[in-house]
């Protein structure tokens, strides 16, 4: 292949790949409780939602250290994550229950899918409420939890993201075919 054909192929691949890439955010927060319990919560989601597809949110809770200052915590149970997506005119909520965590360093995770095809807002705010209990062998089971505002997600129309690369490929193919005929 000639160098110009390789360059055209490379440009075509770049034109196809770059517009379809969406940045995924993976924020993590570590919480230290007064009883010595330390846990980490991670989320993974895309900062751009393409209308007509599923919005996916991955949540994970990890038991870093079970507390021993106010009894002995041996496990986390009833781990629930409530999720809300809210915009100017749009609101959707959901929840997921994670499996119990019985060992330090253990984790539990879940992925939640939302069909937002009826969303009319330009963006929406993603908020989670994580709450669970610790299994205390020497007294009452403590409750842990917090509200975590993950941020805003932009909403894009699917047509622009799909049509632009297709038109670019067709244009390059037309030019290459025209030059080949000469």
C-alpha cells in the first residue's frame, strides 16, 4: 500500500474512533467511622449519556477495616444503594442491594442500568445514598451510610454521534474511488 492510502486509513480510523469515545468517571470515597470501621465506596459511570441507549452505573463497597472501638464488627449486611437521576424536568430513581461482606478487604458490587430514552434535559445530576449495617458481636449493630452526589451527566442525541463518522467514511471512500478511476 502506498503511504497516502495508509494515511487515509489512519485518518478514517481516527474519525470513527474519536467521536465515539466517552469519558468514564471512576470516583472513590473512603469513610472512617468513629468505631474504627473504614470502608471505601467506588462508582463507575460515563459522563455523557447518548439518548436511546442504557445509562450504566457500577457501584462497589469495600470493607477496608472492621471496627473494634465500640464492640467488634465482623461483617456488613443489608447493603443498599439508592440512586436518583434528576434534571430540570426529569426524575428517575432506582436501587440495588449488594451482597454481604464478611471479611476485611472483601467487597460487593452491582451494576444498575437505566433506560432514559424519554429524557428531555440537557444534563442530569447523579446522586446515590449508600446505607448498610455492621454486624456487632458485642452490642447493637451500627448503621453506616451517606449521600454522595457524583456529579452531572451530559445528554447527547445519538444521531449526531453516529452520522458524522459514517459521512466521513463515505466521503473518503468517494474521494479514493474518484482518484482511482483517473
